[in-house]
C-alpha cells in the first residue's frame, strides 16, 4: 500500500516520517545532513526506515536551508541589475532608524554588495507606460562582465515593473541566453506588489538562495524518480501551503520558513485535538530556534517577513506564518570577539564537521558541546546510540574559549558551558507578537508567567537538545 512521506532537511540533521494509511504504521528516521549531496541524507533516511521510494505516493518536503543560508550569509555570489539611478536602493532601504537609542546602530550588510550591482537604462511609469525603452544593446556587454566576475545568480529589479513587467521579462530572457548555467530571477516572478525597496530586497534574496535550492530540488526529483518514485513531490511553503517543484525553482525564497512551518502546523493540529485554542509552538534545531503563536486555533500570516529581524534585517515580500527565529541551535558556535566578549551563533558547525563532541574533526565549541559537558546529554544514547559523543573533545573545545576569560580547568569549562547556554536561552520578545505575555526561559523549559493568554506550551518537533 502506498504511503505518505514527510522529509525535513535542517542545518545538522535530516528527518523523515512515513505514514501508511491502511495499516496506520508510522516510521521515523534521522540522519546527519549531507552537505556534499543533500539528497544522500534523504535517501539514508529512507534506508533507515526500511522504506522504498517507489512505494511512496506522496512526499512533502520542508527545509531550513533557505533561512540558514540567509542568516549565516552562505548563499550564492549574486549580482543585481536595476534601473539607472537605483543602484543603492538595497542600502538606502527605508532610510529609517528602528532603534533610535543605539548609538552604534548599523543595519546588516546587503546580500549583494555594491560592486555587484549594475544599472541599465530603462523606465516604466507608475501607470505601466514605457517612459524610457530598455537599452537592449547594453545587456550583452553586461552579461560578459557578469560572466567574467563569476556570478552564480542575477537578480533583476526595474522600477514600477509591478505595473508592467515587460522590461524585466525581456532582460531575463536575454541574460538567460547569454549566461547559461547562471540562475536568473526578476522581481515580478516573486511579487507583483509595489514598494521598490521590499521588491528589490526580495528578488536579491531569491537570487542569493536560488542556485543552491534549485540544484538540490532538481537532484532530489531526479534521484527519487531513479528509484521508482512516481508520486507527487511538493515543498512546504512558508505560508503553510504546498509548492510544486517548478514553482519552488522559480521562487525559492518562498521557502524561507519552510522547515519550521510544518512543525508549527503540527503543533496547532495537536493542540486542537487536545482542545487547546491558544498555544506557543517552539522548535530548536541545529542552527536556529523558532517560535510561533496559535491564537484561537489560528496562525497569523504576514505579507512581509524580516530575515534577521525588523531592526537590523531585511524584508522579504512573501506570505509567511508569523514566526520568530533566531540563530541559536544545537550546532551554534560559541566564540569570542577581540574584546573577549562571548557570543553564540549565528554560525553553526552543521553536520560537517559538527560539534566537537561528534568526533568528526570539529574544534569549535557549540551548544551541544555545552550540554554534553553539563551532563544533559547521554554520550552513549545520542541519535539512538548511533553516534557516540566524546566528552573530552567537548571539554577541550570549551576550555579554548574559557581560558582567555580567566576560567581554568574543568571547573572553568563547566562555568563557560553554563554561560553559553545562558546566552542561548535569552529571548527578545516582539511586542506586537507576544505582549502581554511575559515569558521566562530555562533550557528545555518555558514558563508561561501570564495566565491571560496561553493554555499550554508545545514543543513542535525539537530536533536538538
């Protein structure tokens, strides 16, 4: 009997759940994420679950690859082609200062640096009329320059293209012919709404993650088919819906919260079955931690998502279930700035080499190393006993950053481990999302102080300790 499969690729682990509707059998599998070829991790999970892809009728796939790439700045080398005079829209942004009392305030750097932003003569009027024709002759030399620079993706944004996308479509068609193998995207493929900064930021993010996502999705589609899979393959969209392979390759940025959303929806369904209307769903993965609110049985869907937060991050014009995400997961790396202040994340050790305690060559201390050193993990039972953790390696990695701060020996490493977890567990609550709900956080526990709002707290698929 065909079964349905749900797969999630995270920064550290790949997870699979399969359900047979006839026998009501549920199978689970977990495998380290394989960065050399992400599909290998998915197929490993099929093997561990003793399932054949050809027997599956449906595969629903979620992933945190997009948000991890944006938070860690590990996307493609992308260029921006824009209307003459609008090269700096990404840096000008809204021209506001969301945190007026921070004297050292700076926004995160744009995904595409100024040296890779290029202008082309063209102009569409606000009513969609052509004010200045697109300079088609300029596209060939521009393509040559972009090829010489070795860009992997090109994002196209022209002013008022939401009213008339003709110039963007023409430029995209020409560049695709002149730049084979390079990912080309334009803003009206992703959003047809106004606001030039938000559309520029969105298409820049789409180009930034496009090569990695499309290469992976096409390979997954091919490899599953090679193993006899003839069912439907869909990706989990950030709005809670499903996306086809074709649409995913066109709009990969719509997967920005693909992985966490599935867990949030699952938490909502679980709460509904238990009769709870108001819940908080929390998921701590290998790279990020995320939290979403279910109020009166429903999620809130926002039209703009801020990657990295509203204060310093950048907007993505795409429907996303209202979710808060920070770069703190089991694999988040603890590190010191030159002034010897401790930071944790957003960089993650991932699965390769992984935390120091994995014994795969990792030397940087992570949240998982801290938990192991504090005795919160059983070194012989991690990943069902499949992966034996090395306490000595975790201690050595933590001692390396504890010593400069004056914490010596094993006791000093233990104090440092406790400090790492204290930083990870800090929560900055968005007023508009959680007030008047004050939240106190301990590792592995959330205490809801106010009884005015939430009935219960649900862990939605936490994949890391």
